[in-house]
């Protein structure tokens, strides 16, 4: 493998640091724990043993118009407009432990952000309170900086030549700064689990990457709203080309669909099963800050073919770098022949 190919492999390993499931908001609010396009590209790669940090800022501008309704914080609202900026700080530890030949990695994610939401029509819910000047039919807005629910993940990753694949489990713990009855929340206030599998084909000589990731999300009940979001299916695919050892460009396509409907006393709109397809592109750049390799990635996707969800544009700004990488084991010295 030449020096360009070795540099490309190092860059792709670093660019794959982000945890492969990142929360947005509940399907209860027309969104889900799964976010389109987050898992790719390079979704099947687990970096070498070490400690890594990733900061992914998520931008989402979307709406539900045409007098269509959804639920936010237990409130039934229509004509919703959302502008959300949230950051997801991830610490990833790729351990030296191997299970079944696969490398074990664990991660901790702490989300925080400032969702800005406006509903053109408030129909029912906690915000319908004459004393607060919010009668039914009024417009309401909410914008608040708050922490989300902490997330834990575990991953097993394998490698064989140009092939890389992994399985992952993610758990969102309802311990964030959820405000009952409010529109603006990063936290879900319910337990969420996601299991997924991903694979990547990476040709380090020609610089081509192909990836696919598929998963299922299982949701608990939000005790504040008594709303249980149904189980969900999601799949992502990507294709990228390295233009040089430092720069890559690619395309991403994602699909999301609820397998079962929403339920519980708080599900006032019935099953409210959602569906969405998104398409977009990405560019990644790897360089060095001092002696530390840093990868910066931009992604932009547009949601199309949407049902019972907000519809809009998704953006990511991702920065990844190693805090510490385990040194490679020195090769054992070859025995030398001795004269008799």
C-alpha cells in the first residue's frame, strides 16, 4: 500500500468516529430518534484502538403546513415551523478487546441545543390556558436552550481487505432537561433503543467508498404525555470518491418508515405512522492541526416523499480527531541462525 493509500485509510478511519445514531426529537413530534444521513459515509468502519472525540452540529429547518396537525409536548398543533440547531458531543473509546474477531468500541454522547418552534394554530393541550393568554386557535412559539438525553452505545467491528462491517446498539436514557408541556425540547423523556448493522467497501487505491446501514428503533413511553411512539425502520446508502488523499465528495440517500403506529392515551391523532425519504451530498476534508489529524465533514440532505412528519432540509457540520491512539505492537524479532 502506497503513502497516498495509507493516508486515505487513516482519514477514513478518523472520519467514521461519530456514533451511528443521533437523536432529533420524538416521532411524537413529527420527528424521530433516527436522523437521515447521519450514519454515512464510511458507516461500516471502526477506527483503530484509541480514544476519539467528535462534535456534530445538526441543523434542521422544516415545517408542516396546509393546516396539518402534529403533537409537541402533549400539545396538538398545526402549521408548525421548526428551526433547530443542536450539537452532539461524542467520546468514543475503541478498546483493545476483541469479541468473535471484532473490535469492541463504546461511546458516550451528550446532546444539547436550542430548538425554535412556532405553531400557527394551537388546538389542544397544556398550553391551552386562558390565564396565560393562549386560547385554542392562537399561535404559539417556543425557543429554549436545553440539554438532551444522554446516549450510550456499543459497537463490534470487523475488517477483511477492502471490506469493513459492524453491528451496534444505542440506548438513549431519559435524563435530559425535558420541559413538560413546552414545544422546545431536545430531550425525549423516554427510553429509546436502536440496533443497526452497517457495511463499507473501501478501495484505498482507486479511492472509492460504498456504504449501507440498516436499523430498527424501539421506543418507550413518554410519561409526561402518555405517548408511545411505534417501532421504526431506517436505511441509508452512500457512494463517495476521494479526489485526493485529503478531500472526498459523495452522495447519500436515506429512508425511514414506522413499522407500528403510535399508541397510548396521549396519542390524540391516532397511529400517526410516519414515512420519509431524503437525498443529498457530502464533502470531507482531512488535515493536521499541529501533529493531530482532524477531519471536517459537511452534509446536506433534502427530505422528500414525507408523510406525518416535518419536512425540510438537514445539515451537518462534523469535526473529528483522536485524543489518543494505541501504538502499534512492534514486530517480533526474527530468530537468527547460529553457527555450529
